[in-house]
């Protein structure tokens, strides 16, 4: 240092502000890029957190420690029994002739853990299958055969339109109508909801993947698929009068009664897309004549309350998949994965901070139902 | 200047530069690890914030985040061993004490975070019941039992320590550029290249060689 001459020293001193400015600019640019990626600079950009906020708002209140959607449910356990027919479609271990145990959850749509079973149009089955090769497959399936809307944005708008009006405590009919008018595909779902007969049990309901997935077999051949768990329990329709008379928790009571007599079974039926079938739009159904392969059975053997059961702390993220199964380009799949993760983080945080006594079954009395 | 006495005998004169009392730059391994990990860590921070704030990119980014995190964990082990076995070049003698402290503290903080972030990430996924997927068909084993409360703690820690790591990386970058452009000392060069180009230090290098020959 002492060897340097005074001339460059003077020069560098005079120009000190320039490199300092450059350093400040570089650091600020990186911070801004980070903030932009995080969504902090774009309050209107839809993020998983903002989507989850909208779900919480539409629920009317936050039920601490419970799932933000499909909050009411019951844990189940059992196994999947492959029949070998799926091996040609996917290298997933599940499809071999083995039994793969699962921790599952049967639930109803809606954001309240005190939702009324006889008012819930949507029923669901979620499974976490643990194969003996160490791989995991999580499924989150619904009783509707196709999705209500065709895009993530429309799903968000639907959620926002269903938020209760503070004045009435019910969704604003004008907003619901405006949403339906803006999304013509919703009419088909409304039609399904209105006219499809209700069944009497979780056990005689079919559960569908709704979104499209991609199977690949050991030879590297790929197929776009959807699947459905078709009940072996005979369908029995429930009349509006029967529903009106049914208990608020009739689905859980019915499930426990049935399981006391033996396991419940569903066939897993895989439908293979033909060229031209919509992969990215889960609101579009595929024609009935598509090739279908029954690949095995879901067998539920037991149930336990979700407050203490093993399903409570599982995020049934439909994109946790084994080798041989991948998500498709359906944007709803990625969005579900992202929003489920936020919901999971929030409810686990509720439990950790002691705000979720009801959700973990440690409350002396139930919190008031809305 | 009898620092060579501290270097274990079995690997003392690895090359002519390291046999000098004060190395003028970080060794080749350190430089390769530094620049590749700098790129990986900056990428990880952006991938991490991107995957929790995007409704469409999460699947792609998470499948990158997990193996990259484990790769950083493996590399930082190699890096720490290399760092402990090879003395880094000294800071300039005229550096103010507070900057010396900031330099040393921030480097150990960076090392601590480079270890902590992937370990907390692995732990967090384990206690959250998630598989830690390296690539399609291969997942790492859980390193802690499934637990909601521990998950919440680790999940929060992963976020806050990531932000601390981001801030530390930025300060590190700003300080490095300050050395290069404002102080114009050899600190940046000691990591940027393996040989010294400017005439002054070349002269000093020669002096060292001469003194080593004596």
C-alpha cells in the first residue's frame, strides 16, 4: 500500500462515490429481483398465500388447526391391492400384485370442521400410499367427475364470489351470478350438483382424480390418464327428504357402522386419454368410449377421528408421486399443490402455537359453530 | 512469520505458494467451491422464494430445490474440511478492527447457515411427513419423526434463516466489491484468481520466494 503513488490515490478518492453507487445499485437490483419473485412488489398477483387467504375469507372464519378446505373428515386406514393390470401403464409399485398400505381420509367439501354432512354436495377421498420400495403416492380425489372451472384464476374468482356477505352471512347472489356468467363452463358443474342423485354413504360414492396425470411404464411409454375409485358397495340414492332428516354427522356414523361389519372396497379404474382429449382443462370430460383399465382395489379397514388420527398431519398433496407417475400440464394440479402446502403450514403452525385445541382433540368444549 | 509450524507436516508444502508464510490467495479447491456454491446458493434463495410464491412453478422448482439443497450440504462439508486444512490469506494489515470483526463473523455465519439450511430443510420435510425426493424414484430417509409442532418450528426457521442467509450473502457481496473497487486491496483477487497480476504484489511474491530460498 505504501508503495502506491499519490496520483491514482487522489483519482480513486475523487471517484469513491462511483464504485459505492455501483455496489449499492447491484445490491438493490438483487433485492428488488428477490422481492419481485416473492410477489411483494405485486400485491395483485395471485400467490398461494393470497389464494389461501381467499379460502379463509370464504369460510367466514379461520378454524385454527383444521384444513382450510375440506375441513371436516375422518381418518381411515387400509391397503391398495394391485391386480397386475396397471403394470403395462406405469412402473409404480402399487400396480404389482402386492398390498400397499395407506393412511387415508374421507371428507366433505367446505371450510368448516362442523359442516353438515347432509348439505355437502362434494365428498372426497385422500390416500397416502406407502409402497414397499420406499416410494409414496398421495391422491386427493373428489366425488365430482370434472372440475367446476377451467383455470386457476376462475377457481380463485369462484372462491372469492362465495365469500359470505357481512350483512347476510351468505354469499352475495349478485356476485355468484356474475361469476357464473363470466365462466360458462361452471353451468355444467351446477347442473351436476343439482341433478346428480346423492348417495347414502361415503362407501357408495365414486372418487375421481379429476386432474390429468401421466403414467410411464418401464419401456418409457407414456399415457395421459385420469382415474376413478368406483365403489363396490351398491349405489343407493338418498332422497331430498331423507337428506333433510339425516344427522349432521351421518356420513361418519354410517362409515363406522359399515366398517364394524367389514372392510369397504373400491375399484381403481384408469381412463387413458386419446389424442385430442383435454389434458390441461379438468372441467372438460373425456368421451365415455375411452379405454379403461381396472388396476386394483382400495380397501378401507378402519377409521379414527381426524383430531387424533394419523391423517391429521398429512398434506394430501396430489403431486407427491412415485416413479412411473407424474403430474400433467394441468395448471390446477400445480395450484392445488401450492395452496395445500400453505394450508398445511398454517394449520401446523396453529397446532404448534397452541391455538388449535379443538383440532387436536384437546378442547373441553367445541368452539361455537358458525 | 513461522506460521508454517501450524500446518501439519504431512501436507505442508502442497505447492510453492502454500509453503509461503502467508498464502496470497485461496487454494484452487476453495475458489472452485466458493464460486460454484455462490451460484448455487443464490439460485437456491430465488428458487425457494419462487416456489412458495408461485401457483404454477412450485412442482418444477421444488424438484430442483431438494437435490440442490442436499448438493450444497455435501459441498459445504468438503469446503469446511478444505478451509480448516488450508489457511486463508490474511486480511489487509490496515483493515479497521470493526471490518476485520465483520469479515470473520460473517464468514462463520455463512458457514453456519450453509450447514443449517439444508439440514433444517431435510429435518423439516421429515417431521412434516414429506418425502425428500432427490430425483424421480429416489428419496432420502426421514431423519426425524413426524411431528406437527416440530414441523411448524422448522418450517418457520427455514424461512427466517433463508432471509438471514440472503442478507448475509448480500453484505458479503457488497464487502467484496468494496474491497475490489473502493479499497482496491487484494481481498477480492484472493478469491477471484489463483495468481497475482499487479506489479506491486508480484514484487512482494518475489521477495517471499527470495526469503523462502534463504
